[in-house]
């Protein structure tokens, strides 16, 4: 029933491992620093934030591939509370704790 046998599966895993190590370690392989233009260096500073926003924002404002149509969604209030905490204290752990402290009672208590 399987499309691949054990040997083919091991070869695929090995090949993907090698590919991952080479692509992730590309900058460590070279003995000299690779010059990067200043504009690219500045842009790369915002890459983690952009990636996080690309994952989190759709999860907050969409449900089953559609924009949410009601304000009675616990995710909106949890995101707002977490954002307010982060703006006030600049702490990641506190942001997560406050967001979850708002999300869970609304989900479990009110069924939002």
C-alpha cells in the first residue's frame, strides 16, 4: 500500500536533511564574511516581525478562511489586551500571559 519502501524513505529523509543543513549553514561555510548592502541589512531587521505578523494576523481576523463578521470574538479582545500590555511593558511573556488571560475566560465562560 505504501508508495515508498523503507530504503526509499530513508533516502528521502537523508536527502532532506542534507538539503536543510546546506541551506541553513550556507553562511557558515564561507571563511570570509559575505558583504551585504546596508539597505538589505536594514530590511532583514524587520523580517522576523513581518513573518510573525503574516502568521498571527490571519489567525486573529479570520475563521475557516473567512473574515470574522462579529465583534464577539475572543481573539480580538485577547489580541487587543496583549498589544496593550506590550505597548505598556514591552515584555513578550507578559503579552502572552495577558492575551491568554483574556482569551480563556471569554472562550470558556461566554463560549465566544
